[in-house]
C-alpha cells in the first residue's frame, strides 16, 4: 500500500511522455508533408521602350505555398541593357540580396527570418530595373528558380519564363527651316556703275549735252577744263616774255 502513490505517479508520467511523443510524431509528420510549391511563374517586361529609358522586369509566382526562401537568376544582353544597381525589390519581412555579375546575369536570393511563416498566394519574387542602351530586341530569361520550404525541402524549376522588350533608337530632331533669301533673277538685275559708264547713250557720258538737260559732265568736260588751264598758262608766259623784252629795250636806249 505504501508503494501505491509511487506507482500512480509513474503511470501518469508514462502516459504524459507517451502523449508528448505521439504529438511530436504527428507534428513532425505534418511538417514533413509541407513542401514549397507554386502554380505558375511569370516574367513581365514592357513591350517597347526607347534607348535611354528604364525597363522594369518582374518575376512573380501564383499559388505559392510554404515558400520560406528562394533564389533565381535573370539573364540579359549586356550589349542592349544595363542593370541598375540596388534597384531590386523583394517581399517585405525577410532578407534579400541581388548581385549582378556584369556579364549578363543578376542573381536574386531571399529568405524569411526566424519562425516567420512561408509566403502564400500570389507573390512578386523580384522587380529589377534595367536601362536601355541600344536599339534591338532585349530578352530577359529566368533559367532557374529554386524554392525552399519551412522544412528546408527544395524544389527547382527550370526554364521558368522569359520576356522580351524591343528597344528603339531615339529619333534625331530635325532643324526648323530658317528664313532663306530668295535667289536673284538675272533678268531683273539693275545696271551697275560699269554698265552706266560704258553706255554711249547715257546722258552722263554724252559730250553733246543731249536733250535730257544734263550734258555738262563726263570725260569731254574734264578735257575742256584741262585745255583752258593750258591756254591760260601759255598766255601768262607770253605776257611775261613781252615784259622782259620791253625792259631790255629801255635799258639799251638809256645807254
């Protein structure tokens, strides 16, 4: 009788331990059954942009279940586009990192923290921004996506999706047509000074004075003035000579 309480306690402990063991095994079985999954993966990008404009590429999933972590890669043509550093946007509530290798691949990794539950439903895994560099058809491929569940079980999806963007060259602006001087019609060109002096019928070159009332100028007028000056000089010389001759004669007579 003295051992009855001890036996009862032992039985209770055994029952409690058994219950906990059963509960733990059931919980482990439920966790083991949870595996990450998605219904579909989509990759979106604008259909057309001009060189120099940004391009936003998004990678999303629908119907996600128990998505605790993931990593993916986005391949691009470095001759046509350039990744914008620190432009990656991932779901809140965790840690993420995006690395560009400079050769045409951006790797994105993201995980929940601690005891946070996995993501569920429709989730945008990553939004990346690129800059269009040159004209051409730029492809953005997602060759692989790895999903990780809360029990660290992984699922790998290959050839997850692709998107294409046509990059057009920036149009070159054309100059506005300025004011231009109309061409001169040769048939309406007025007479030049050379034409006026070479025209024998011009009133300004006629020595006869014409009927136009102008007739005192021109080469003949200037020639007449020169002759008058010569004649005046000759007369002056003659008068001077005569004066000298008279003076000499008077001097001889006075002797």
